[in-house]
C-alpha cells in the first residue's frame, strides 16, 4: 500500500517538472523568433561598398580621412541613413577602390555597391532596380553626377557627339569606371588609374591627351599643381559639354537579391521617394558651399 504523503510529494514534483519544461519550451520558441539569424528588418544588416577616394559631395573625404562620428561624410552617407531610419535596416558602409568593390560584389563578399552606373555586363553579377517592363528604373537611382573632359592639347575636340584626338592620343579615366567604356565606344584609347592625382599629373606632363572624370574629383588636383613652382595648369581646358550624365544606383549582388528581394525593392523605393518629394535636393544643397 502506497503512503499517501509519498504520493502527494511525487505528484507535486511531477507537476513542477512539467511546468518547468513547458516554460522552457515557451522561452525557446520566443528566442527563435528574436534570433539574429532571422531576416527581420530590425536585425538585417546590409554591407555596401563605396569608392575609397573623395568624390564630393557624395563622399566628402577619402576613406582614411572620413570622421568616425559619421557627420557630414557626404550625400551617399546621408541617403543611406534615410534607409536605416525608414526601414530599420543597419547599413554597414565599407570603402575600397572601385574595381575591388565590383569584385567583392561579384563573389558575394558584400551585398551592394553605391554609385554604380548602368552597364549591361554588370547585370551578369549584380541586380539593378527594374520597372515592371523589365527596363532599368532610373527613378530609383541614389544620385547622379557628370563626367567632364579636360585637356591641354589644342588638337582635342568634343562637341557632345564626336571626340577627336591627336594621333596616338590617349584619354585617362578612373579605374573600373563606366567612363572607360564610353570613351572606348567613341574610338579613344583609354588608360585607367585609381588615383585622380595620377590622371592630373599625366595630363600636366602631357603623357595623355585628355582625362575624363568628375569635377570634384579632378579639379582640386589642378589647384594643387598651380601651387607648385614651374608647373602651369592654366592651359587646361574643360569642355563645356559633359561627356555624359552618370546616373548611379545601388547595385546589389545576385546572391543578396535572391535571398532578400523584397528588402532590395524597398530600399530602392526609399531612393525613389527621396527624389520625388524633394528631400534629395535638400540633402545635396546642404553640402554645396557657395
């Protein structure tokens, strides 16, 4: 015959164990929902790459000179902050030479690159925002800039359609930039360099006939050369017609788009809204010093 006190004690212990197990199950279930491995907006981090050289007003400083506090770092940073604010997505910005940014995007080491012009071959390893028709959606760019041509050779001519160069004339431009293909399509022999100062130096020494680049990347180096004794940059001409308007996107990796298609579309939509409601112009103007 079982002692009644023993039976009551056993019943109490069993109930306590059952309650503990159920509570543990509920806690585990909650932990799984809040796990950082889940792709919820509040927990998702997107790693994007921007060029490591200064390109005001989009990147105010070189990578090494960019303040850690993140203030006034450039239009690109401000726009990415809008994504974080609106969508609750953490944006990690890394800065590398442009060609390396594209290589990392191709192998999936990063999720996106900021400031990518449209080139058909880049669609092989990256995804641009598209319209329902499948066409590139230029309303959802991050920002735009102009490529300009500079020369100190009187034989160079550009009218917006035709580029004329002296015999064996070479045009320099940024390494991996879309301008290289534009120039090549115009019949130019192209030299690519990572540093704008290298291009300015080669133009000043007349090693190349012209250079193509963004004004705020190139022109400060002409000023630097003017300060050096014996170096004259007054002969440099900037053509009044841009080589091209460069519409620049957040190009996301194929890997990221397959996994986070809806997130990518929402990020692009933020860019579109910023341009549509005028906030982009406000951000841009805040970096322009009269």
